[in-house]
């Protein structure tokens, strides 16, 4: 399993760091009917980020509402 470290910056300047979980990845794969190794669209990255933020109880927004709050998402090196 390829866990990803995600750094999410919201439009208000809030930064949320998320390490994707096995559950996030399983839900992502079920939603897109793809393996996580096929993550290639911005939508894919945002959805995985949203799953992590919801799991951490950092938002109660739906995906469509939450993406309106996001300024950017980066995949970060776990060693940083």
C-alpha cells in the first residue's frame, strides 16, 4: 500500500497535514474503481485529501463544498 503524505492549504491560509490511511485508499479505489497507482487527476488527489480530512474530523463539508475551500494540495516527502 502506498500511503501518501498530503499537505492541504485552504483559501483562508489554514494548513492541514494528512497521512492517507488504508481506509482512505480503499474508499478512494472503490469510488473511482481504480487502483491507487492510477492516481493521476487533480480530482483524484483532492478526493483522497478530503477522505483524510473527514477521517480526522477536520471538516463536515461534502466533497463538492470542501473543494471550494481548497487553495492547493501537495504530496510531501514523509522525511520532511
